[in-house]
């Protein structure tokens, strides 16, 4: 069990000192044929029942954030109250041009239980509090500059979720404050499109394995996949490869896997967090992901952590962001990039090389 927690701690370390914390996304972002509309900002909000959409929205609240940040404020937020069963979020937005083959609404994280309506139609539900909701909204979405109305309901307390659903319970917490506490994005792209990418460094033979799932709703029979690896900071191309996937017209989802050589690559460590970037380009969609070339394991005999073939002594702590959420002086700090960066630099100044976020994943704060 102890080893298991150290592995989890080290995975968090990869993200913190690997440079994956970064600035908040801009309102729009394009990568190849993939266009992302960021829907963060001030939303309207009201309180009410679980099943009846609110008819008036007289409060404002930031997204990402928590309901206790609403202006004017609500009473008794964070505990079960007779004042409400749920909170209802609302905002409008427009999409220029025609709607492409794929339109996915991504709510990175919200609690407690998410229900989404787009232009008066139920777009879907998502119960988990710590994983993204990915909803296909193409048939409800209006393009050509027409106004879209997005309404998101979240449960007002933990009891809104069914028994067995993780809610972030903690014996040191008193308030469980609901809200859309991570970014909301609309992803527009062509078909086929890339739904998932995993990068696996293989130092034993100086290579990297790339695994991906490709959604093929239009049942295209052949797909050309270009895989490029670059140095993340310099942008210098390290290697490029092209593969043709044929006879996939019967598959609405198909996997893609490739192994590319990484000879003379620079290794990643907390002290020297050198990053590469992989880009998958399938013509109709493009997706990028950062990674570091490193290996990590525990020595069975000595019980030591082994990073890149050498013993590595890990020093760190737990960070309970969800306890901090109920702090009366928390404000908007968890969503201010400069504050989060300063916090982690403080950890490093204490000679820590690893931390573990516990009781749930914190807001992602973008990927750049």
C-alpha cells in the first residue's frame, strides 16, 4: 500500500515539475482543424429544484469557481439546506460559420452531478465530480453567429449523488461547496477525430510508444496519420512519421499505435524537466500532448525509487486542495495561475521534489 501511494505521488510530481501547469486558455484556440471555444467567465446563476429549470437568473458567478463566489451571495452554501436542491448556471455564446462534423462540450470538472441543456434540449448528464463531462452537442448547436443558450445544473450538496459515487468526503471538512470548478470548452473539429492519446517512454530501447483512439463517426475507410515529435520549448522537430490506416470503414472507433525511436534524447527529471511534444495529425483533426522521457520504478529488494535507472530520494507532502476550498479567505486563489505557480515554487524552495494532491484532482488551469 505504501508503495502504491508513492507511485501516485510521483505521478503528480511529473505534472508539477514537468511544466504542465500554465496559463488560463484564451477565448478561442485553433490547432489544425480543431477549434476550441473557451466558455470561462462570468455566468448567470440561480438556485432551485433538481428537475425544474430556473426561469430567472439574478446572480453572477465566475467559471471556473465555486458557488460561494456568486454576487449577490447565496445563504448556507456548502451544506444541505431547505433553500435549494440545486444551482442552475446559464450563459450564451455564438459560433461563427457552419457547425463542423464534430461538436463536443467539455466540462472539465463540476460537482455534485452535472445536467446540461443546450438551446432548451437535454444534452446529457455526468455524475462524477472529478472527471470531465464530454457531451456530443452537434445536433443542438447553432452556427452562423446565432445565439446559443447553455444551462448547466449542479446539485447543491453531496446527497444529490447516488450512494457509492465519490464526492470527496473528508473527515476534516465541514463544507462541501458545489460549482463548475474547472474550465468549460466547446471543441469543434472534423471527422474522424482523435479522442485519446497516451505516450509511453521506453528508455530500455530509446523509443516512445504512442497509443491513440480515433473516433470515426462518418466511417471513413482510410486515414493518414502523421506523428511528429518536437522539443517543446524550442519547437525543433525531433522525428516525424506517417502511417496509413486502411479498411477502417466498418469501425466507428479504431485504435492507432506506433513506436518511434528517441535516440540521443534528453531525459526528464524534477531538476531538469525537459519536455517533448507529440502531435497527431489525421487531416481532419490534430491533437498535441507534452511528455518527458523518463522511467520510474521501485527496487524490489531495497524498496528505493529508481528514476531513469538511478536511485531517487523523494521528499514532499500532501496538498488537500478540497480542504482549502472551504477556507473563508480562499477567494479566487485556486484559479489564479500566478498564485498557483508561486505556491509550487514555494514548495521547491523548501527542497521538496514531489507532492501529492489528495481527495480529488485540482483545477487544470489550462495546458500551456
